[in-house]
C-alpha cells in the first residue's frame, strides 16, 4: 500500500485539515489562527488528506467535529514538525526495541500514524494518509508562528455528502492533492520508501 504524503500546497505553504466544534472554528476564522476555546495544553491532530478528514468527521457531522477548517501551514513549520515525528506504533525498521520506541514517543512533541486513505465517497483507497499529532511547544509554534491562514470548508463537506448520497455525476471541486516532497531524512523518519513514491 502506497505510503507517501499527498496534500494540496503552493509556494507559501501546505494545507492541512482539522475539525472542531463551532465556537472554536468561529474564533479561528476570525483571528486567522486559533484562540478562545482551543486548548494549547492538549495534543492536536492535523491531516493533509481532505478525504480522510471527511471520513473522520462524518462530513462534518460528528459531535465536536461539526466544522472543518482548512489551515495553511508554512512549509518550514510543517517540515519542522515532520522532522521530530515518532510513529504511534513501534516500527522495527526505525527502532531497535519497543523500549527505545516508547522512550522516544514519551519524549517527543510529535507523533504520526498512517491510516488507509479515503476518497470523497469515504471508500478506502489503496494508499495511506498521514495523521500528525502535536503537543507542547510544537502546538505553541503551530498557533503563534506557522499558521498562515484559516478557511472554513464545512459547506464544501456538506455539499460533497449531498453529491455522494444523490449519486451526482459532477462532484464539487476540491483542492488537488499531489505528492509532497520531503528530504531523505524525513522520508526515513516517516517510513516513506523510494518504492512507494
């Protein structure tokens, strides 16, 4: 199964997605970053795959996930996060022992996992989507330094749900996701092999 980062991005940054309850989303859109209601002390998960975000939130319908935000994150910030990633499960090609992995996970502010990606109809794809959890100082930098803009894409999620349920031939237009290139060090950290590119 393919394991590489697929995302929408431009020269300035990469787009990731998060889902929140309405009050947090309203404040974030107003401020252009997270503010009132967003807990800086908790781990927060970012997702480059829009399909996976739709799946995880049930098209922005699940409790406390009623709003989906499209967040533009600087390339520097995103790559700084990735460079400190530790997998959520012990990968023997990265760690010599479970104890070594557990120690690294406990001490890291970044963890990641690869999950089966989803298309707009929420069907499972033969490739994996990256999810990244950040905490501590990483969350502080994410909110205060690296976020370039925030857009509410909840209506788009709802429109896609309607299109899927009514079997429309034409789906709403979504951001095009393509391979996001990272250096060899980050490839190794994330378990991205040359064969899967």
